[in-house]
C-alpha cells in the first residue's frame, strides 16, 4: 500500500482520527504555551517586547515555514474533529430519547462549541494584531529604535474594555478547551495509566489555570494602568 493511501485509510478510521487529533492538539498546546511566554514580555517593558517582536519578524523564510506548519496542524486538527463527529453520528444514527451523561464533564461535553468559539476568536485575533484591521491607527507604528512598536499596539488594544472582555472570555474558553483536550489526547495516545489517575486529574485544571493566568496578566496590567 502506498504511503499516501495508507495515511488516508488510517485517518479515516476512528482510532487514526483520534490519534492524529491528539498529536496536532498537543502541538497546539505547546504553541499556546510558547506564545503565552512571549506575551509576558510586555510586563518587562517596551524595549524587551519590541525586540522579541522584531526577532520574530526577522526570521524571514523560517517565519513563513513556521506559520505554514502551524496552519497545517490547525487545519488537520479541525478536520479530524469533524471526522470524529461524522463517525460518531454514523455509529448512532438514532439520538438518545433521554441523554443523561454519567462520566463526561461539562468541559468534555462542550468541546465542540468551545472549539468553534476559539476558532472565531483566533480569526479575530489575527485580524486585530496581525493584519491591523481592528485598530489601524496603532498598527505598524515605529518606536524610537525604528522597530515596529508591537508594545504600543498591545497597550492600545487592551485599553479598550470591550476588547479586554472579549479576550477574557475567549482565553477562558481556550484554556479549558486545550487543557481538557490535552488530557483526552494523552489517553488517545495510550499515555494514560490508572496508576497516575490522580496526576492526570490535576493536570487538566492546572494547565487551565496556567494558560488563563499567563495570557490574562498582561492585558489586565494594561487595563489597570500598570503597563502603559
């Protein structure tokens, strides 16, 4: 069987779709953590954050390769999610007369909805900070060192209460989605063992807290005037 044919056969199966979704999901979790650490540079000051942004912009072709890889991971993750939904519906064409979930948590039952909302937020986030269409007056302005003033754009953006609130809601959903997904994906990859159930039980809430606090500290500092 040719490699391409084997791959398509593999991802069309329930196990294959779950495992590919697990790997791409874990990749997205790692990206979210790295992205969060980068944004924490706002707390250090304009020079540090603008230097970080200039370094990323100066990567040239590597920047676009990374963006392309990240986009491919994201598209594959969404495609596998849709594939699993289709497989689940095909396996149970008749809905439950009365649905009473016994073990699934609220986070687990709402993964599809939080995923859709997170997708919408990512599109909005790109329109705002990558394409500069939400607040064009602050987009690609230069600092004293003739670098793009990413720090000024960040501060200008989160001085707006509506933008801050939308970000707060989206980051809360993103944190829950990624953290719950990470636990499920580890199980899909066969990395969960009953011996470590207590550790896994704490891992989800712990990762949720880390992502939420890490992403929300800089915008909150801006809104409160601590960072300006």
